[in-house]
């Protein structure tokens, strides 16, 4: 019966060969997983309902990616009949709204994986409904209308979250990441590419403190700097972390906590103080402006002002400042177009995150050969490196990388297009050392020649080199020989 546990077009072909096979193929109790991606244009809401009626409690996985005709009503009926669904892919189902999330939150407590990428009508309200799916471990809300409020709801209700993608959700800021880091300590993957300038070093400090098991971190097109990378590497001091987070978040007193007052010089020996009339007025005004006085401004505040003395207990010692531990198990780091990142932050990453396998530095224009030298020494597992538009990289840096720990046996994909300082010498270093290289991007490297590429390809026939050479400008002599008039004019 395992043949029919994953229903596809093959089942229909088998079913046409006899009644027994027909009955087996269309027996919903045999269905565990259904993938309708290949028929996305033809799937109508009634199809979803029929699938739910046949499979009922047996279906565990349903792939509806790109099925644009699917509606909220169809999902409602499906969730009522298939309450044990664990995996649901609704990416690209653009007709779905927050109602779908409401039905999932009500009826699908076993849901583990939910993919709703590009369902643009789903926003923070939908996330609040999904927060009832407490077993949710994988969630993709890329290109939805999700912001900090939605992220806060997910963090509150889905503490088992391990993989979260929110590409292009520009309403998410460091504040939302803080909520996630405080509650979802088992997070392994976080993709916030294209979330914009709201993601700053503050977000990285929170991740380095609360999500230390992270394996994949993607923050391309965000406003991070070397300070944030040092937090991820675990080398940022508590003082520096406190300066980024500001008062009230770095381990100090929060808003609404006990009021700390300066004890006057005439304090009694038992640690309590007697205040003069002027000091009483100052204390009364301070307390009246606090949270307690807001609740009973006229009563408690005026009573304090009338007192001739006030007893103030010695304040407790403040908690220790926040110390970022770091995300030392990172295997993938994507920080393309984070233009403020320099060799300082990347050196810290290379030294601390020696399990790194993929690093995307596209358009990080301040990166130099120093970073490549550190990667060569400290990152033996690096197999995918993107250096596109890193225009300070030279042949020397590529040589250090090729001869380093990762070059000979690990490096498989290298993108160094639009690096104007590279020459054929860089290709020679790659050819001499990187025997496992499978893909090389060389677009618009003006000093690299066709002959250099030919020599490299002759060494490694399996290597895919992606390069482009603009057509050459015609020589001046050819332009001079071109006729300036038509044949008729010449005859005349």
C-alpha cells in the first residue's frame, strides 16, 4: 500500500489497469501525501473538498503551491475534515486571506510546517490566528504583510519554531526580532532578506543572546554593521551590547520598576533617610510622574507630599549587563548589500564560526583581501562563496583562498563577477588548487580574458564558467571604409 501513500498522476495510470488497483488508488485511507503542483492551473476549490472527503483523517501532507484558484472556503472545509494535517504548502495561493489562518488555528493543532509565501492578503491578524498552532516548527511568510505585531504573536504561541522565513516583509524591525529571540530559543534558520533598514545591529545582539543554535542566518539588504557581526561571533563586550540596546533592555532597570533615589547626606545609620521639606516635594513630584502615580495621581502623590518624612529602602543591585554568547554553529550567512560591513566584522565571523559552509558578500564594497585570508585560515568547510561586486578583491586574495583550508577539497561554487581588479592570475591560482570547483561566475571582470578561461576549462572539463564579453568596438579603419552615401548618389 506504500505505492499509493503519495498520490500523483502515476496512481491514475495504475488505477486504469483493473478494478482492484482502481479501488486501491482511490481509497483515501491510503493517502498520506498529495502534491498538486503540476496541476496548479486546473485545481478548483471543489477538488480540495473532494480530496478532504476521501482522505479525511489519513492525510498528513498537502502541496498546493501556485494553485491560485484555491479559496478560503475550500481551506475551511479541508481543515474541518483533515484535522491531523502536518505539512501544508499554500505558497502562491493569492486568493487566500487571514480567514485561512483562522481556520488553521481553529482546526489543525498538529500542523508542523506551513508555507504561505506570496499570499499577500495575509497580515498580522493572520499571524495572531496561527499562534494557536503550538506545534508549528517551520513557517514561511515571505512577501506577506507581516510586521512586528505578527512576529510577536508567533513568538508567543509557537515556541517550538525552528525555521522562519519572512523575505521581503519590510514592516519587520529589530523589535520583532527581539520578541522572536526571547521566546524561540531553538531557532535554526532565520531568513529576513530584503526586510530593509528596520533590521539593525540590535536584532543581531538579541539573536546572539537568545538564538545561539542558529545554523542559517540571512540578512541581505539590511542595515547591519561590524558591531552586529561581532555580536554573532560572540566577541562583542557587554558594555557595547548595552550601548546598542539602550537603557531598560541591557539588564538594567525596566520602565515601571522601583524608583532609585539619591540618599541625602543626613541619612540615618540604619540606611533610611529623613527628607527635608524641599526634598519631600521633589520626591512627591517624581513619584507622581511614575507608573504608580498614574493610577492614583491625586491620592497617593498628594499624600507623599504631605508627609514630613519618607523611608526609602536601599535599592537592590542592578542585574549584570547583557552578554551576547554568539551563534557559533552558523553554516550559512547571507549579508549581500550590507554596505557598512568591513573586514573587521568578517574577521570576527571567520574566527568564531568555523563551521561556515556558505557566505554571501555580494556588493559589500568595503571587503578586501584580508577577509579572504581569514576565511582561508579559519573556515575549512567553506564550499560556496559569493564575492560579486566586491571591487577591492585582488588576485592575492583569491590566491590565499585557493591555497587555504577550504580551497583544495571544499570550494565548489565561487562568484567573483564585477571584480575589476582580478586578472587571469586569479584563474591560475584556482586551477592549481581548487580541484572540486564546479561553478565559477566571472561576468564583467574586465581584466580576465577568454584565453584565461579556456586554460581553466581545459584543466577542469566539468567546471561551469559563466562569463560575458561585450562585442568589441569596430576598428577605426573599418569605420572609414563604410560608405557615407547610397549607390544611387554614387552613380549620379
